[in-house]
């Protein structure tokens, strides 16, 4: 029949044939949507089957102090600092020699932040669920959240940096490993004169020892914005079963008698 059709008719048949061929093609597949991350307290997340954790960290823990367990995170011997941090350390030493505080932001009610918040003289209440560990220090009631539901770190373009950072935990044998990054890089100090910058990265390896009466944490921290290489510390906490934490708030006006509240006020410079 196509042989006796006019040229215009042949064109019409070709258009119809092309349309039918296109219509026979399968529709393009929609791009796969990323899985929605359930909240740590979502019932569906809590109910997911998971291996039993090696231990439960739930309890009240107090930094023990004592020999080789000081509350400070001192630089290791021979530590190499960036020029900016060295200038801070020199200024802090000069202030100390003159009996003056140096950048005591905690005294001005700024958060202590990680890792310093872990070794204050106030206990930390820890509550472990299948998906998350909540740590609340009695010191300013600082809250730290450690996700253990398998989620990765947030993308850097959406995360909100904090003094305690974003903590993601996982189990390696009998050890809880916590990876923390995305720190706030201002009003945040590791030790007198040593700032923590937004380039800091902290890894903790947590074990229970002494039949569960002691918590041991090995800290490994890097911060190329402040020093060179890895710094390590090991600290221990003892379980406290005869008290609870209380609500505690830092009010600058109630700290007016402290010299630190008058030191470098309004100076945000690093």
C-alpha cells in the first residue's frame, strides 16, 4: 500500500510509525531517592534488629583524677604548634606569670566543649539506647549526642558546627569507637592558650575495666589549624551510684567576682 500512496501520504504514514515507535518505549526511570535517616528516637529505628552491644555505658561517671589521670589535656613533650597558636601560648604564659587569666571563656559562660567537658569536676550522666548515647554533664548541663545507629557523618555543607562536635560511634570488638568532627573554631580551647579550630578531629576509644566500675577513654586528636600531628591522652572515670546530676546554669553576672569574667571581654580574635 505504501507504493501507491502519494508523497504526502507516505510522509503521514512515516510520522504515525515514528509516533508508535516512541510510544512503545518504556518511560524513563525516576532517579532513586536517598533513604530518609530516621531520628534516633523514632520507634522504627529503635526496633531495627542489631547485634547486642558489648557493654552498656548507662550510668553516672565522674573523672577520677589521680596519678596519670589529670583533668588537663596538656600538649605532648616536644609538640609543634602553628605560629598563631604559639603566639597564644606565649601570651598565656606571660599572663600566668603576672597572675592574670588568659582567654578564660568558660568563666564567661562559653561552653567548655570537647574534649575539655569530659574531665570537669562535675559528673556526666550517660544514657545508652540502641541508636544513640546521650551524655549530659552537670557542668553547665552540656549535652553531647553520640549516634550509634549506623549513620555517617553529615555532609559539611549542611552540618551546624558546635563546641561538642558531631559524634558518630561504632563498635570494634569490646571497644566503643567515637569519631567526632565539625567543631566550632572560636571561644573553644584545649588548654590555656591552645585554641581548637574548625579543622579539629577527635577519635575516642572507650572501654569498661575493673569489672565495669571504671570507664577508660583513649583520646586521639588532630588539629592542623593549631598544631602538627596527633596528640594522645588516656583518662579514667569511676562509676558513681549514690547521686544524680542537677540542673546547673552559668550566669555571667553571678561570676563577677571571678577575674576571668573581666579578661579579654569582647575580644573574639583568635
